[in-house]
């Protein structure tokens, strides 16, 4: 059986992101969403869909769906259709597609491609253990595959609620070309008959995921490697129903700095956590774009530029390492590119209350080059707007070595010209003959309390009037 669809790269592509709303948007899923978005928009006329896989009513929560949508939008993604943007191929929540599934189940029943399985969880577990004990890989033993109508009736009358299993054809080879991993070949005999409908009547993942892709016209499924071995099952379902299969590609998982799958041990793993800490969406997308996807583009890219540069033949088969240092490089770049209004919104939580917009902009312009996260601005808020504590030893020494006449000249210039570094430096130079570091370092130490930091002149401009004079006069 060769189910590889005709290659359709180059033609308008339809991709989708199909999360199960059981928790926060994980970085791995965010990357999957991004890659699908980019794949769809690489060429003209592509479509990116958002489908919510919420058939597991117990674990799926509407609030998770809402949060997923919010996080995807925050990252900058938009979709041509989704639960908040329905079209003729919807609905885009699986919990609202039950009648479609019922129709397909009826069709599978008619074609004898499925059968009811009355095995209890206990019986299945016993069979699994027996197979493991005799060194065989565990799969469904086929117990209910060939029950007679009478046997089925007896079981049903005993009140047993059956699951529905797919009748995997015997002795078949299932082949397809994964657009990341290349040619794949599976033996149907290694795949046990699997559940397509649970005992409570709800559709199981393999089934609804596959038929929805066909119904929604999805041409390319790009998803995590953990789904690679599900693909032959899904191809068999589609074949049994005479539905068109998409191209499948499976990207490597994201790992943490130690090479193990990214998890809580590595720190924040959800988009929401990064967002709340003040990471910027463009920093996230620029890092994710390069995780498991190699690109000659080394610069900071917008989503449009990423879509143009995205190359599905450059997707990686080996695990991609999430690297917070690298994220910080993009974050600095993203912060640098914020408009004054965006920067104001970004830093608002750490700015002093009641600071006017003009003063805020002056402050932000001074400190922005030194920030990775908004919380990094706190130190500079204290330095610029607060009272300086006693100087640390090294700074104290710098100030003492400069001497009282140095600071007398500086304080006088500050009272004449305000928080104006060139005027102050000129006056000190004229009075003391100092230049270079000997001229500027004691000023910096006295004015900010630390020997390092953002450019001094803009920082001084951000200080309340009179502050420079007051700080310089302390040492005069
Ligand atoms: N709901 C599945 C998941 O979140 C979707 C897998 C797929 O993309 O096909 O893992
Ligand atoms: Zn059974």
C-alpha cells in the first residue's frame, strides 16, 4: 500500500494546528503551530487552520482553549479558520463534530472495517502482560475480531459497553514518505486492531484527527515526532473511507540544555510563563523558528520574513535544544525594536506610579539598551528616581581619588545647567584638567552609585531636576 499523496509543495497548502486544550501552550506546541503557520504562508494562497481537539471531555477545558487562542495571537499568528472564525468546513472544535464522526462510523461499519470489542480494561491488561512476559510486543490480541452476531448479542445483553476497533488488514505493508524523515514502512501485522470509538461513544484521537484533516482539506500535517507511529493507523482509516491523505512530516522534539525532553525541570516551559515574565513575542518566534529548522537567515525576522524563508526540507531529525541564552539575544533585539509606546506598555509594571509620559519615555530611552526583561529596569528605577545608598567600596574610592574640588566644579555646573552631562564634564575638565575615564568614572560613581551601566548622559536626563546637583554636592 503506497499512500503517499502526490507532492503538493509549490501549490497553495493548507496546514493546521490541532492542540488538545488540556493545559497551557507548551513551547513544543508553540513551535509546531509556528511551523504550520509558516508552511501555509510560505507560498501564495495558503491556509492555516486552528482545530481544537477536545473530544476528551474530562481533560479538555474551555478556559484552556481561550488561553491557547490568546497565546497564539500574542505570538502574532492568525488563522484563516478556527473556532473563533468558523467557515463552511467547520466547526473547528471536535466536540461539535460528532455528527460527522457518526456518519463515518456508520460507513466503516458498513464496510466491515470496524467491529465492537467487549474486552474489559482488566482483560486487556492481562493479555498485555502475558505478551510482554513471553517477549512479544503487546498489541490487541484480536479476541473480539471474529465474534459471531450471536456472541455479540450475548455480550451486549450482558450489559457490556463495547469500544469500536479498527480491523487492521493482515499482511500489508504501509508506506509513506514523511517530509521530514523520508521513506517510512510499517507492517500491518505489527499494529494491533486499535480503538476508534471509546465505550462512551466518543471518537478516539486516531480517528477524528485523520478524518478531520481530510474533511478540512488539510494538505500538510507537520507535527511532533511522537505522532510518527500513529501515521500508519491514520492512513489505514483514511484508505478504508476512501478519503485523501495529507502529507505528513514529523519534527524532532525540543530538549532542554541537558539533552532531555523539555520539562518543568528546565524552568518555564509554557508560552504563558515567558509572556508573564516579559519576554517579547518576536523573541520567542525568532528562537522557535531556528529550533529544528536550519536557515541561512541569521538576522531578526518578522513572521512575514520567516514565512518567506521557511524551508520544510530543512526540518531537523535530531532533537533541538532550547537555549535561554540564545533567547536572550533575540529578546534584546526585540526590545530594541519596540516603538516608544510599546516600550512604555512593556515596562509599565516596573515604572514608578504617576510618572508622566515624557519623563517615562526619557527614562526608557536611557535604560532600554541594558534590559533583557522588564524586571531588569528596577535597579535603574531605583537609581534614577530613588535615593542613593552609601557608595560601595570601589566607587567610594573613585570618588575620593577625584577629590573635593572636582565635585565642587561639577556641582556648580549642575546647578547652573541642570542634569546636563556635557556641561558638567566640561566644567570639571576646565577645573581639573582630567579627561577620559579619570573625568567620567567618578561622575558616574557619584551620580549612579555604580561604575557600570547604560550611557550616562541620557540616564542623567531622565533624573528629576536637581538630582545631579544634589548627588555631586555630597562629595564637594
Ligand atoms: N491533538 C494532537 C496533539 O496535540 C494533535 C496531533 C496532530 O497534530 O496531529 O498532540
Ligand atoms: Zn475485545
